[in-house]
């Protein structure tokens, strides 16, 4: 290994510890490193199959003695880049008239990063999104990342990650078919008026204990974090201590048309301050159950994801509230993969208010119905790079949310081209 290559690995490791929120995506760098096709780990880019999920749970390692970057060919660099942009059309309207309609090429997303394994136990990530602003010279570079110690005491049940943590969800809020911002998942909902901006889709600063058995049949993920919404006003990132737990078990039913079924249970308690300092903390709670089913085929399945959860924000978090705000969330997503280059996906999320925090609000106030329909065609797949087009249509319906008190609809049609290498 050259001195320059050692220096780059060291810089990536040092910067990866400084963290802020950011998404993560499938990267061909792993395919280059191990000499495997991307389909070894993916149902379709970027959704992981069972082999890919086990690879991820192991800290992006196969544990075969080929993981350490210092042992790979000198020509290999653990660096990747990802970019997407395209045409986007938006319309916002109330029940009485169109409020806004526009089309054009948005800012898009441009990212560079790296995943590195050092020695037998350490993995780390650095990820830098380049966010283009209003002007041609406006550019903001953020440096999120994490560092993970794998297999404490030689056990796959004890792995520690520190840094920017993406919560363990069946559908990654920052990764799986989410370039269309309107068709978001149910986990992204926040109660109207709540002073805390926390949602389960957010990456958060903290540390995560995670573990699994062979092939990740049984898994757990326990995250201790600071509520990201409180960071801007408190110097102490632990001023809002919070926790998230997700447990899963997979049933392998390979003798039927139902190939696999995974059951998950989750719960989170996030805190936020209501006074001038962190002594007056109030809680947000989210508890739920999720199901995943893989049907008909192991390599090219019909993949169904369903989730139901309930959320509660204490009244003190909602100005003017006389009771806690309570809602129910339900989501179903279907991904069908007829070929390795084509994915058809759809998602429906429903939020219903169970208990209004502020007296006198209409029964459906705060409800949201979100829909996403699209396809992803990957027209180039190699170990060097992947390129795809992902047209999608998103619809968000919110009763009583328009300024005139009528129903608010937001529509978005987006056709991005994505390149990752």
C-alpha cells in the first residue's frame, strides 16, 4: 500500500467521526472490492436481498479475511459517488383553486463518500452531500459519517456504531425510492404544531448497539440518541436523551409461494425541552409492528412491506394544547422485480388523528394520505458504475390544511436520472 493511499484511508476515518444527518445508498464500490455482481446483495438497486442485509448487519463485511482495505489490491480505492437530477413538475391546490404550479430542473443531489474496513473489527463511513443552492456558486458541503466496532468478544450480537445513525426501519426513509419527496413513508409524519421536528425517518447523532444471528434471522437494533430537532438551540447534544428499539425475526418458508416473512416490533421515546433549558423535558412516543413478505421467487420477488404504528406527543410540546396529540400511521409498499434491471414500486401511507391536542379542531384535521407510484429502470449495471431512470408520481392529501380551511393536495411528477460509481 502506498503512503498516499494510507493517508487517504486515515483522513476518511478521521472525518467520519464528525457527523450530521444524511442518506446512504447502494454503492458499486463493494462489488469492485469483492469481485461480485451488484445483484448478489440487491433485489434491485438500492433494495437489499437477504444476503445483502446480512452483509450490512456484519458491518459491510463477509468475514472471510478479505475485508480489510489494507489487504486489497493497491488499485482499489474505497470511494464512491452518487448523483441524481431530472425534470420535476409540482402542483399544490385547495378544494377551490390552484395555489401553485411549476416545472423545471430542481437542485438534485450530488454525493461523494467512502466505506472503509480497518483491521478485524473497525468499519466506518464518510458521506459528503453537495447541496446546490439558489445561485450557480452556492455550494454547501456536509460531512456525515459513523465508525463501528464489530463483534465485541467475538460475538455477532454485540456491535457498536457511533456517529450519524439511520434508524433501523423496514423501508429506509432516506434511501428506498424517495427521490420523490411527496410520496414519503408514514414514518416521516410529525403532529401539526409540535415544537419538536423529530420523525423516525431522521438520521440522528448518537450510538447504536446492534446484533444478529447467522444470516440475520433474528436481529435487534438499539439506538441512544439526541433528538435532532433540539441541536440548534442547545450546545449539549445529549440535552434531549432519546432511545429507539427494533426487533425482527424472519420465517423462511421456502416450500410455499411465500418465500420469506419477517416480523418486526419497534418502539421509541424521544424527548424535547419546553422551557429555557433541558430540565423541562417532554416525550414523544412511537410504537409499532411491521411485516415484510417475499413472494414467488427468491431472486426476483414480489416484496410487500406493511407497517402500523401509533404516535403520541405530550400536550406541553404543542402550543395551545389541552391534551396529548395521538395519531395512527399505516403504510403498505409493494416492489415487483420482473427482471434484474426493472423494478415497479408503489406505496400508500395513511395518517389518522386519534386524539386532537387542541380542542375544537375538525375530526380529520392532521390526517394525511400519501401515495407513490413509479418504476426504476437500470440501463447500465457493472462493477464500475450503475445508471438508472426513476419516473414517479406522488400525491399528498391533507384535509383542512389549506389556508381557506379546505383540503390541500400536493402533486409531484419527477423523472430523475441516477448515476452511482
